[in-house]
């Protein structure tokens, strides 16, 4: 654990009073000993509160729905995994031999869970105030600027809101083709809006194909529209 402790102190300026908590936070369920699953559960709650407070004061004009979308963009597994990878957390996660050989230290879910478990461990080790500061240090400049809420709405939501704002009918999505083997299928979806040329989207799932077709339709509708 000495290497991991040095990394934590150098990278995030924290030293555990109870090193056992730190070790547990790093222990994946594939490895012997107490896994980090319970700490991940706790850390998830700590993270939600800290991020909610940061956004509450950073965006005083934002509606509840917009705050929820902003929070979701910060705490989703993809964002947490990217952050954990940047910090070098993966090198210190304790994995079973099979998971280690499979490259588990780079797996998105494992990285995200370990980071949340670390937040939970710091909370138990030194309280909420320390955990809050730890989360803030971990996120760094990600808490200095946030994306515009419009950029967080998926294409289907954006398209629906655009049409509703103009009193137009809602789009229709039709699955028109599925190709490829069962484990590697490609989906094609047609998006239709009354009075407009249909658009086609493709993806590895029906949902992804619908989102792409909606994005193409939105591009078509807003082309040359200064108020879009």
C-alpha cells in the first residue's frame, strides 16, 4: 500500500488515518478481502451532495431540471472513469488475477466505482467537510466551468422541444433495418416530421440510431434559422 499512499498524498493531498479504509476502497470484488462495493454506495451519495451544492451556488439561475442534467453529466460513469484514469487511480486498484489479466484497471465501471469508493472512504475517515474538499480537489477545474445546459439535452429531446415550441407535430421513429450478427448488430431508424424530408440514423442499438436520426432532422430544421 505504500506506493498507493504516496500516490494519493502527492496527487490529491490526502493521507488516511485508517489505511484499511483506503485499501478497501481500492479492492475490487474479484480480489480477496473486503470489496469496495459498500464504500462505493456511500461515496455515490457523498458525491451527489457535493456536486449538487457546487452547482446550486455556481448556477443560481438554473431550474431544477437543468441542475439535474448538469449533475448527471458530472457523476455518470463515463465522466468518473475519465477522471480516475487521468489521476492514475487504475494503477492502484486491487484486482483478482483474472480481472487483472483482462485489463480491468482500464475498465470504465471499475474505475468509476473505485473513485466513488474513495470518496466514501474519505468521508468515513475524516468526515463530510474533509470529503467535500477531497471531492473538490479531485474534480479540480471541472468545477470551474460547466457546459451549457442545452448541450446536455440529447438530440431526441432537443428535436421534440424545438417542434413543440413552434406548434409542430411530434416526430415519428421507425426501425427500418437490422443487420449483422446477434452480438454485433447495426440498426437503421427513419425519423419523420410532417412536411419535412425524413432522415436516417444508424447505430449499434435502436436508441443510438434514433438519436442520430433525430440529430440529422434537427440539423435540417435549423439550417439557416438564426433563432434555432
